[in-house]
């Protein structure tokens, strides 16, 4: 049977974060305002998880062990994070691969999706996409800060999954909910409003935002996923698109069996378990190679999983 590998998380501080995420995962660090835990990311030279067993960055591990991934992407393709926004994040957009490659030194773009992990019946107003008829109207809204006229508002119930295509504007004030995000392996953000903070580390890229808009805008809507009970596990299939990412979630109350033909990164977002003899505690992440076979999961645990095909 193939080996399971352990992935070291990366913690990143943000101006819009406080201490909730640090407390939630009981993170032992002096680092303040941790807004995001990068469970899986591989932006070479910037954000690159370490694979504990070999002491290598994930980007290097991927290059050296392609047979473990059975994946046709030349570079590491996916990312998975947990985020808690307790302030104003910015109004922003992520480019697609083609635009990022041309305008940002061959960087990768980003498409992503997210789900709030805290249980409640709350319905939240979220800003996703615009409702402008043309670029002139879009520019006018940005220049006058007429956000109500600019943004499209979605009613998102806790537990709904929202996929955000590249080019779709989003952001704003957080409500302190902990959210899991799955996506392609990019970390490029174009901001068009940042609460007038004028931080040189968070530059505005307004023209790039304009360049990425389409009229009418791409459709974004929340999706409610009911889990399937299979082999003792509650399985949520959130999203699967070839060339983008595969997003899943598994809840285990006592014991169950799971298998998947592709590679998997698995993070515990609540509770702990044993997977084929390997302990996985809250906040920890493992890599399971492609064609691994059956995984026997024992414990009361809530897991998020990401893959690619």
C-alpha cells in the first residue's frame, strides 16, 4: 500500500483578521491576526507547504513524485484554505490563467469555491458579481463608490457552497464566520477598493479589474448540497470540474470506509481520527496518493478534501 504524507500548514496574518481562527485551531504561535490557514498551497518562493516526511516544499515534491499524483498538470494545480474574515477584506477579483500569465510574469490565475463550516440556519447577504450593463456604468460605480448599484447580492445560507469563477468581483466586510475555500493554485488578487487604506503591500489594480469584466456578468449562485451516507460516512460532493478542482467534505461519527481513484489532500476542520493507522488531528492535513485504495476512518471528525482531474 502507498504511503500517507503529512503537510505542514502555513499561517498568514491579514489586516482584516482578528484571533478567532487562531483560537479555533488552537494554533501555538506568537503570530497575530491569522486570517487564513493554508492547508494546501504551492506558490513557489512565496507560499509553499512543506511535506514533513521528505522536508521538501510541495512544489518540489510534486515535480519529483508525479507518479503519486497521476495528474496531467505540469505545475501543482490546487489549493485549500480555512479563512475567518472579521473586518473589511477589500473589493477584489481574481484573474484567469491566461490573463495572469500575460500581465503578472507567468503567474497562475484562480477560480475557487467556499463553504461556511459553522452550523446555523442563518442566511447572509454576500456580494458576488456585478449588475452593470456596460463598462462605463461599472467604472462610474467604482469611481463614485456606489457599491449597492454595482454589486449583485446573494442570499447564502450557512452550509451552502458558492463557486466563484475568475473575473467575478467579491469581498467586503466579514461576519466572523469560518469558511473553507477550495480552488486552483493561484494567489493573485486585483483590488479595486481597500477601505482607503493605501497600503503599498496591498496595491490597487483597478484597470486590471476593468479588463476582466464581462457584460452581462457570469452567473454565481449558492448550491445546497445534501450529504450521501455511504459506508458509514456522510459525503458532500461540492464541486468537480475538469482542469479546475474537486471539492469534497466527509463527516464521520464513529467509523467508515472511503476510497477515491485520484490523489487527495485531507484536512480535519473539527475533531480527530485515525486513517489507516495515521492520526489526523484538528487543523492537520495529509496527502493520500492516487490509487491508494480503501481508507479506514475511525473517529468523530469533520474533514475537507481536495483533488484534481
